């Protein structure tokens, strides 16, 4: 898991510690959430900046690509948001998986590695199917180990 905290990745990315080193050395799946997700995108050459419309609270997630992380889930469901910044541009090596009405990049996967990023918070009970997202990620880990 690669989470984060309150730093604005676009302005204070250096406050995210050794996350870049962890991403570069990882030979295992990673699920990056919120600031961790933004850091991962920026670390691999994407762009993060202030959101056109910051999201706080419930929003509807639209799954564009039902990848492993969204296996067995509906194409749209309610998630919990808490962010002022957002991903403005993805690196070519990333695949867009989901968006919301106010945030065009809500979920991604690195095409060549089992690295996933979520802008929303699957760990809170206000996110529908949050526990299923974690179970799906654990399934990715189990399949990777084989």
C-alpha cells in the first residue's frame, strides 16, 4: 500500500518521503491511494495540480475499464473523496480505469507492472465496494506470487 497524507503532491512532493525509491524497487503489486496515487503518477512523469473542482464527500465513480481491481463490481458506484489536487496528465505507461463527474482520473494501472492508483478512498465505509476492491487487490497479489 502506498498512501500519503496531507501534503500537496504538486507543491510539496518531497514531503512524501522515500515513496519514489519504494516504487522503483518494488517487484510486487502496489495499491496507491489519494496522495500516494498522485505521487506515483508524478514520479513516473505525469502531472498533478490543483483540481478544477476539489472533491470532498460522496461522488459516483464510473469504471471505464473493468480491470482486475474492479473485478465483479458494477460499472458505477459511490466512493468517498477528499482531495484538492488531481492528476492532470497521465504518463503513456498508465492505463485509465475510472473517472468521476468532476475528476477525469480516478483510477489507473501501470500497463507493464501491477501498480494501481486510486484517487478515492476505498478504506472508508462510505465507499461502496471498498472491501471488494481490497479483496481484488489481494487476489492480484496472490496471482502475482505464482
